[in-house]
C-alpha cells in the first residue's frame, strides 16, 4: 500500500470509523488510540490498559468505541480484548506517523480510500510498509514535476 493510501486509511479511521471531532486537540485522542493498539492483547495486563485510559468507566467507553470501529474484539469482557486484523494493521500504520499535529493539518484534504467504498480484508492483508508518514514530505513529493 502506498503512503498516501495508508494516510487515507488513517484519516478514515479517526473521522468515519471512530467519529472523532477535529476540534480542540484531536491528536491527544489519536495518540491514545495508538497507545492502546500497542498494548494489545489486553488480557495480559488489563490494569495497564485502564491506567492508560483513566478509570474503569472511561475504559469501558473507550474500549467499546475501539470495538465498534472493529479494531479490537473480546470474549467475556471488553477489558480482555485482542486486536482484529484491522486493528493489527492500524497498530503498524499509526506507528509510522511522526507528527500528529502535521497529520491533523492534512486531514481535510485527504481523499477517502477506495473512493468511499468500504474497506475489506484485502486492506488489512496489505502491510502499511515501514516508511514514516511525514505529511510535509508527501506534499513536497506531489509538487515535484
Ligand atoms: Zn481500505
């Protein structure tokens, strides 16, 4: 998957799949998602997951949101969740973003992946690569003839 396609998926995750508003400091939310994907599987250390989120109530809300976005799934309790293939793909993709502020600046001009058609297993089977996702470098690349 190209860097632009990876970025388009990252914007889609936060905006469409999770419904995050762009007001305030949305990157605080992006960073929490990245951190939580890195902490999976949660059954290995549920206390660290709760501590990263704040308390049991907010943990229940946030983990339910990640479940609704199909990033994690669980058996008996949401606090013991593990990553879905989509969640594992986003864990790897979000690790490549160097600057959340810069990422957020590109949010409103990014195309939607697949021209709005839903993602499928093919997306999560296509690794995001290892190149960092510096938005300014991508913009510079586009400006070159
Ligand atoms: Zn896709």
